[in-house]
C-alpha cells in the first residue's frame, strides 16, 4: 500500500482495521469521514482510505465525547481544539456542568 503523504514509516490502517481497533463499525468510520469528522491520513493506490495512529486517537476522542453526551455537531465544532489539552479540559468541564444540570 502506497500512501500519498509523508506517513511512509508509520503503519497505516484500513477502515476495517481502525474500526476494529476502536471497537466501532466500519459504517461508523465511513460516516465520520462523510461528515468530515474523521478524515483519512492517506489513500492507497486503489483509493482505499488509510488511517494513522493519530487518527485512531482522534476516533477514541470522538467516541469518548459522544459517550459523554456531546452531539456529533458539537464534537465537530470542537474537534480542532482537541489538540490542545487545556481546550479538552474546558470542553469536559462545560459538559460536566451540562450533565449535572440534566440530573
């Protein structure tokens, strides 16, 4: 599999492999790509999506935030800031207040 990026030393995962690693369905990964929530890092020569370990971390973050009750739209609007730990903490604190008020 030849990737169209500078990820040549990293083992890239297919949709099926990343889905299995994250314990989600292939359709979920495909849907997240379709709605621009999780884009593949590269494509194979045949045009198949390929995901890096960073993409796997992002998928786990999406799953965790979804589990905490955030909608996909909320996650999508915050996804860029997830590279900054202080932004993640801020997001989690806001969600904690929201959950507490719902209880």
